[in-house]
C-alpha cells in the first residue's frame, strides 16, 4: 500500500486541494445532475422565489453554487432579488451581471466575508454531502477510523475515533449491535458546518437540501460514493472524482426537515401533465408545458430528487418567528 490517510483528510485534499476535483473547469454539472441543472433549474428557481417571498427575504445566497446554474435561473425568474453565489472557484464568467460572488475555502470552511446577513434566504443544495466526514468501521464491537490509500482507494482499519467523533457516534449512530465491518459516517463535521452557516445570518432563513438519513434509516454499509463523467466509479481520493456521503439531517440544529416533494408541493409545484388538446391549438406551447411538467415530476419523484431532505431554520432562534412550515 502507498500513503494511507484517514478518509476525512484524504477526501478534503481530493475535493478542495490545489488540484482538487471541485476546482476543475468542468464543475459539478460536468459529472452529475442535481435539482439545479438543466430544465430543473427554472422550476426550482421559481419555487425558491416563492419561498423567499414567504420568508420575507430580499437576498438569496447560494452556498455551493457550482457554476451559478441556480443563480442564473433565479436571476431570470426574479430579477428583483439580490443574489450572491459562494463556491471554491472564481466568479463564473457567464454569471449575469449584478450577481455577487464570494470565493470559499471549501468543505466545512466558509469565507469570512459571508456574515451579518439580513432578510436573506440561504440555500445550500448538496453542499453538506461533500463536506468530508470521518468514516468509521466496527471492529470487535468498537469503532475505528477507515484509512485509505490516496492513489488506489484501497482501505485499511485505522486508529480509534477522536473523542468528539466517538461522542457523536454514541449519540446518533451507535456501534452497539452492528456487525463487524459495518460502517458509520460520523456527521459531526456536517453539524458544525451547518452551525457555522447559521451563525452568518442575523435575520433570515437557511435551507439545506441533501440526500438524507435519520436514526431509523442509517445505512449499514455506509454511503460513500464517487461520481465522474455522469457515472458511479470506485471512490479514490486522487482528485479525479466527486466523493459524497449522505447526510444525517436529523442531527443538524434545524427547525424542521421535510422531503423535497412535500416542500415543493407546498410551494405550488404539481407535476401536472398539460391537457393534450393544447397540442392541436398551440403545439409549441404544448411541448414547452410538457417539458416543464416532466422537470417538475423529476423534482418531485419520491425515489429520486423528491426524496431529498429540506432542512429549514429561521433566524434569530428567539422563538418569536415560530417554526418554518
Ligand atoms: C455537489 S456540488 C452541488 C452544486 C450545486 N449546488 C448543485 O446543486 O448543482 C457541491 C458544490 O459545493 C461546493 N462547495 C463545497 N464546499 C464549499 C464551501 N465550503 N463553500 C462553498 N462551496 C462549497 C463545491 O465546490 C461544489 O460546487
């Protein structure tokens, strides 16, 4: 074996190091599809515009903005909103003028300039799943770190967990009763990154959206997965692929977690297929409506994007504003 590192450290360098995967020109959309890509973007942007209105926000901040796909759609749908993107690369050239941009260190770290936000809706779509976390495995009833060869992805059992990770696992994903070899993805780095994001907002709403599990659905074999060029590949932390693991949204300090399907339905997204009679009277209009309804259905699909979790938090937490609904 070559150089072995705990997964969390190898993952950080692989995605956000100087040659990291997320610094590549291709950007996330070159490798996988999210709710902000292609025809999804317009539907999601309009729904988020309605959410911003409901929450009294005049400013939308997109954390983990990729190459500005969602912001571009938001700018088209809602030119009245002030928009800011945050990601690890320089401001994308094709971003509409007037959209602000902050360069971020990456992973759990956010830029210092992101602070004191007011009347804001902060959206982080698929950010926390790429915040590297400790990967542990059960050996003889105890959790140890999983180390990885950075060149090949070969794994070996490592040292004991640090006390904070151990405490997180004991509280949220205990090893008791798990078979040897079961994996635990320790969510502490995600909890802390989310808490840091909340601390940047004086008044507003934070929405994080991700592949989620909770206490009753923790995945025994773990979920660490790699993507490259539209397909799933072996997870190797060499900067050649995305590395992602589902998020324990239930352990974040949030007001409420609902599915994307529930949230988008409440914001007026229906997935209704247009009446076929429109095809005779307005063929182009019919095709447009059909493409829109198919994007809506994809965002609502219970076993697909509709199954993602939406974790909403209103700030300040004084209780005066009530829970997000
Ligand atoms: C899975 S992609 C999702 C991109 C986009 N939100 C979407 O839904 O298509 C994750 C993005 O988060 C960015 N990212 C990771 N850590 C970040 C951080 N601390 N601050 C800002 N962006 C970050 C990555 O560079 C990448 O563009």
